[in-house]
C-alpha cells in the first residue's frame, strides 16, 4: 500500500498509518483540508486487500451519496450504498451507510457484519448532537469487537475524553492523533446589510450604520 497515493504523507498521516497497520482503532482529529480522507482511503484499501468488508458511515444522505460517487470512481462495483432512500449493492465489500442505517444493522442483523474489518465514522463529533447524538453513541457501543473503528473529525475539542470512553465501552485500545496545522487558511468575514465586511471595525461602521450600541 506504499504507493496508494502519489504524494508523500504528512507526519500525522504516517503516524495514523502505523496505528492502522498494527490493527488498532484510531480517533483522528485534524482541520478541514488537512488530509483525513487519505487515512480513510488507506483503511479501505487495506481492508479490501485482506478480503474483508469495510463500512463508511456519514451523518447525512447527501454526504453518503457523494462518498458513494467518489469511491465508485475508484473501486467500481466493489462499492455499495444504503441510506434508507437508496440501496445499491448492499452486500458490497465497501459499503457506504448513514450512521442510522449502520446502527440499525447492528441491532437488527449483526450477522451481516461478520466479515467486516473496519467501520469509519466520518464527522464523529455528531456524537454531541442533542437530537441525533444517541445514534453515534449506540453505534459505537454495539460495534462488535472484531470490527476496528476509525473515527474522523475536524472540530472535536475533547478527543482524549472521547477515546477514553470508547476504551471503556469496547474494552480494547484506541489511539488518538490530533493535528493542529491548518493547510487551508481560515478567513473570517462578516455579512450585514447585503454587504460583506473584512473585520469587526468595518462591520461596526458599515453594517450598523455607525451605531455603537
């Protein structure tokens, strides 16, 4: 798998790959655009090479559909999708699911996942969502011990705390990698009165018509 991507891996990606190669679950927190998807690609390729199934869960149907298109372009009919609205190739080796569908499968038909080696939780910070967070909690709790977990997030502030909870629930190790370098600059802009302002000073003058209160 050394030539999976046509570029050199960053240090945090190399550390993540070392964890995966040791067959240990991983919680990876890194900014948007830093290359988390590279690690998901690696898990998928490695699991397919081992002739096992890999599940990729996404929080919304639109993202699931996007990932289905992306992975299908690389792996063709090895890829399937289940979102509730759409079911294509549900016995595929690489199966895209909404997190709800994955949770439901664990509860209703766990034997379907007997050949699964890894599950990837994209946007794991949804665990903190007041309405849907219980889905992620239950999905993690009921994931069988033979399935390793790759949890990805760009925004989770308490990665170590979450990993400690997963260790307690699963009774097995999960490592944490936090990357803080942001390769894509983040710029803050402000919109008011149908105008975009570059900073709070411009906003105060133009957005509020010079009012200080």
